[in-house]
């Protein structure tokens, strides 16, 4: 009798351990694209995590990057319409609206489709973290079965020495026996035009047995992006235009001369001018004025 009780106790203990492990384990990855227009790819947490509201600014507020804005919008609109379009690399100066532009374009394309009854025609935005690039083939297999058009977005993409995950991205963009699904496109932002530090490229040239091949292997990744959009530091006039655009859009109550004086002082205190600096100034100003920055 005692042995039977011991056996029952061990069985119950093992059942509790198994249940606890099931709770700790990530949910199985979904085989289809869920409902919604925006997701974050979290393979360790069960796959696609829905984002009910994407943090974005209105497309018209992105000043100083008008050419880049129109080019990316046209490319995205063509893709959403089922026409050929290019993967895009937005590279250049920090704080000049690269990631903001991707999110604003996604919102603008879907806003223009609001009159359509079929929500399946809305463009889907999926953000994939730099650390999960090597799982991109798994995500593409899920998306391949979907009829929806999907923009895959990686913010601040770059690769360092001994990092081989860029090979997964190269294969996903163009290579591989399956190829990239026709219903997906890849947008990435980076401070580096070739997605890796200049000193790393120079080091490869100086130390490799065949310098040309070593460099080509790494920098050829950026060639997979048919569309390169460069972002550069803005001048004073562009910075002030950004500020004035925000003030007008959010109807902030401040005299023009006072606005100019304070905006320039803010940029001087930050040691530079950029779209990010302009937005941070607007947040500070709106808070001081007691006004909200709701869309």
C-alpha cells in the first residue's frame, strides 16, 4: 500500500512539473497570418504579436525628406496594388526620420484604402528585430500561404565582425530555391550604407587572403535592396520648417518669433539639428503649454 502511494505521489509530481514546463514554453508558431494590419515578429513568444496601434506621425509632418518620402510612398503603393516594387534600404544620419517614414507610409497607404470594403487588401506591416534575422526564413514560410501584401521592416539593421546572420537575409531577399514570396517586401533602416562599419570593410581589405572577395561577400547584401534612400543632416531652415509644421498641425499657441528663438536654443543645447531633435522640442513645448499631442 505504501509503495502504491509513493508511486501515485511521484506521478502527481511529474504531472505538475510537465504542466509547469508547458506554461513556460513559448506558444507554437502560427501557420497562417492572423487578422490585423501590424505585428511584431517574436519567434520565442509564439510568432506574430499583434500591434493594435502603430506609433506613427502623419506623413505630411516629415519635412526635409520630401524626395525620399515621395519615392518610398510610390514604391509602397505599387506594391500594395500588386505591382512590381523594390526592397528598400533607408540609410544615413541619425534622427532624420528613416523609421518614422516607413511607419507613416504604411499608415498613409492604408488610409487611402479606407473606402474599400475588403480589409484583406490593407497592407500589413511586420517588424522583425535585428536579433531575429536568422529566423526570417521561418516567417517567410508562414507568409507565403497568405494572400495579403506584407512589408517586413527591420529598424537599425547592421552587422558586425563574425556575424553571419546576414547570409540568412541575403537568401531571404533574393536567393534560395524558394525565393522571396511575391506578397512580401523588405524595408530596412541603417546608419550604414553597406550595413557594416567602415573600419570592418577596411580591415577585410587589409587582412584577407583575397581582399576583393572578402569585401564583396559582406557588402553585397546592400545590393539586394533595389531602392537606396539616403538621409542627411538637415540645415537650420529645414529644422525650423519641421518645427513650424508640428506647431501648425497640433495648433500649439506660441508667437512665431518666440518659437524660432526657443527652437534654435533647443538645437544648440542638443548639439545638432534633426527631425528627432525637432520632435523632442515639440514634446517639451506642448507639455509646457499644457497642450496634448493627440492625432
